[in-house]
């Protein structure tokens, strides 16, 4: 299942944070998960997890993976060799090679969205260029879209224009709105939803939030977002609210996946029944 995390309004509003928490929580539930991004190089993802952003792996790097894909010699079970392990169930695919360009990333993303052997792939769409081929590819191939927004006048003023640019690629797809750094003093989520006034989002998505907590920034700056997520699962009183928020977000994703699976099984059962009836009539 492919999950796209994108902000229609502005940069630096937390898409990498949201995508990282989702990947870690899915992994903690035993789901093989890959976290990646759409730009050739992420400005923050590796740093959040404590990886050295200046360290290029010469033995298993993205450029080598793309070359092997083009030559048709890379096996599906070898994909993890080109990902950075976070833990037993979660890994990161991040282009961190000076020779890796936009075309290479597009080729890699085409493979990732169609072939990666993971239960979930979480895409941090870390650019505001919505006409970018990588963005269009991921949005058109994703199964679930998470739209991230913050409580500010700027976000309200720019959300609609940004959403219109990506709507054609995500129209009809299940969508979730997440208000990041949420603070109830500023206003309730329902008030913010009303202020945006985009009716089709309200019909097709769930409105959730990730509350403001300074520990998120503290752990990200120190490259320990995984340690923060581990602490979130121990009912630490200082972060119990954001722990609940992340669980609610992933619960909603899992609910969608279960419903989709049931729908597919129902369709298959109906097709089998129809086939059996046709065979009976023929006999």
C-alpha cells in the first residue's frame, strides 16, 4: 500500500515528521515499511533518524540501484540492500548521492510505487513544485493521501490554490487531513475545516491532528525521532498526547486498508459466484 504525505499550502509544515511517525508506527505494528521521499535528496529525513547526511554509501547507493534496474539484474528480494535500516521492520530509501539526479529519482520512484516488497511505502512529498514529474507519479500511484496543514492565516489563504493543483491526481482517492502542531487554544479542528470550505475533502477524508509538543523538535534536532517514537509507546506522560494522535492516524489508515481488502474479497467472491452460475447453465 502506497501512502502519500503532502502539504498543499506551504513548505516546512511537518510532512517529513508526519511521514516518519506513520512509518515508525506501522513498523511497530509488525508491518514491513519503507519511508522515502520524492526529491533527489531530502533536506531533513536522514538527519531526523541520526544518519550522516554527508555520508554517501559507495557499496549500495541509489545510483547503483537505478543502474541495476535499467540493466534488469536487480532482484526484488535484494531491495533492502539499498535501503537504510531503522529497525527490524522499518527502513529508509533516500537518495544521498551527488550523482543522483531528477531523472534517476523518477526511475527509482517508478519501481518503488509498483514493485517494492513492503506492506507499506510512505512517501514524503518534500517539494512544492506540484508539476514535478516525481510528485505526479507518486500521487497518481498512491492508495491513500494525507494532506498536512497548520493553523495559520497563510495556510488558509494558500491551501485552496495548492489543492487545486494536485486534485486531478488524487481525485477519488481516500484522503485524510492532518492539522500539524495543533493547539486547541487557536481553534478547534472543525472550525479550521469550515474555514477552508472545501466540501469534497470533508466528504472523503478524516480530519485528525498531531498536537504541538516541543519534544518532537528536540528529538528531531538530535537525530533521535525513532527514540521518541519508542518512548511514545511507553505512556510517558510528557508525550502521551502525541502518542495518542499518531496511533489515531495509523488506526485510520489500517481501517481503510481492511475495508479495501474486504471490498476486493467481495468482488472476487461475486466473480466466482457468477462464473459458477455460468458453468452450471452451460452444463
